[in-house]
C-alpha cells in the first residue's frame, strides 16, 4: 500500500476553536452556508498547525519561520527554512518559499504528503452569541462579545507514505515539481547524504531518499501527534479536547479516499458511521486496500451509532477485517508498527496494474 486514507471527527462542545474575521467588538466563528443553513468549520490550516505544535510538544524540532514586511520595506511574507531533510514538519506538511524578483531568485515548493480537508460540521448548527463586559476597576465598562457552538466536525485526510523523506530534484526540461531550487540542490543533497540519503528514481523523477528508519520515524511521529492533538482558539474561555472522537483508517493503493460517504448524520443520533456504505466501498475497491480497516471510537461518543455500526459489520469485526478501539490506541498501535518495520511495504509505491 502507498497511501493511508482516513476520515476523522472532532467533537466541539461550547467551543470556538477557529475564528473568522471579527466585527467591531464581536469575535465570529467560521461557518459555511449550505442550502441556506450554517455549518461551522475549522480550517485545514488551523488543524494542521495544531498537529505541527503537537509534534513539537512531543520533541520534534520545528522548521524556523522568518517573516518580512512593512518594516523592511518589502512585501509581507513568511517562510519556513524550506529544508525537509533537516526538519520533519517541512517534509510532512510541505512549503512554498518565493525568491526575490530583483535577485532573479526562483521559487521552491514541496507538496504536502499529508493532505487534510476542512473540518466541517456534519449537521447545521447556529452559533450562540456570548455577551461580555470588562468592568474591573474602570468607570465605563467595555462591552464585547463572541460566538461559540457545539458540533461534530468531520474531515477527510490522506497520507502519501512513500513521499515521506523522498525529495525530487530539478530536471533540465522543467518537467514535474522540484522540491529544491537549482542553486540549493547541492546543499540539500549534501544534507540528505549526511543522514544516509541515497539517490533514486521516484515516480519517474530523479530524487534523494532518506534512510528507511528516518522515514518510519517521521510517519510514526505524525500519527502519535494526532493521538495527542491539542490546540485551538479561546482555550481560556472554551477549553476543549481536540483528540479525535472518531476516526476511520484504510491503507489504500492509490491516492483515492473511499470514505467520502461513510460518515454522515442522523437527526436522532447525530454523526454516524454507515457500515453498509463502508462495506460497499470496500467491495468496489477490492484489491486496492489492505485489511484491517482501523476504526477509533471513543467510549461514550455516539453509543447508539456505534451499536448500529457494529451490528451492520458484525461479520467483518469478528473475522478481523475491521478492528475497533480507542482512537489513541489505534493511532499509537499503528505508529508502533511503522517504527518496528512491520509496514515497510507502505513506503514503496505499489506496482501498476500492468506490472502485477
């Protein structure tokens, strides 16, 4: 398998984890309008930042960020070091660093091996407006307000495992996307070589690849950070847990996520996992996925929906095709298998149909 396809649900209770543009003295939460109804959401950018910071909390060294702007009489921009050899977050989350036009410097980028969708509420929710007053020690109180909501937010994600620790190089005819500027290529390759990197051809492009042990470590670190996810706005007023309450993981051969319609909502139970839909998707993609399908489901979260799902998939659960556990247990267990080399085949691209 080459990809880890998944979907996850974050349960927000009376929270405001990601705010939009404020209006005068009122802070607004982000929401999308769908058929005239409000669906709160957390942007993928915000959730990816939580994940980066959770990696740092667990010991990962972050790529340093530099910013220029009005003070330097330049256009405002911020860049990381753009060094995926040295910094795992540049490797896993990608980057784009633009060069100065006056210096005729090029732009370098790396597409993110970890792709995440918007965490969108599974059902319409109208935020509550909370009215506040700052009156301590002042004769004229200051009025302010903000919004919060309760909702289950769901998002798909996809991890391109072979691309972790694999960096394509520029080619003369400009085909494909390079990970490095040509002028930096020697430095980047030297850095990779110091870590034991080797040249190879990856998806028909010249590339440098870090040692398998380091690639295992980075993949495992990402899953471990997800198992300890924390973050979000207004934690002082609306503290809330950000560890996924529900997630579904399927090792997949191609860059397709077969879980698009597995999660939906029911007016009585709220979010639910459609066992019938999952089984039909697995049958349709037979030969393109690898058992077991791992499901993380926190105790106490949508118990009736869980009972319904387990009834629909009783046979597959009994024979081990589907495994259910706590999200933290599922993620840490999978991370352990990656670290121990039990899933090394995931780090290589699968053979194309004509090659099998």
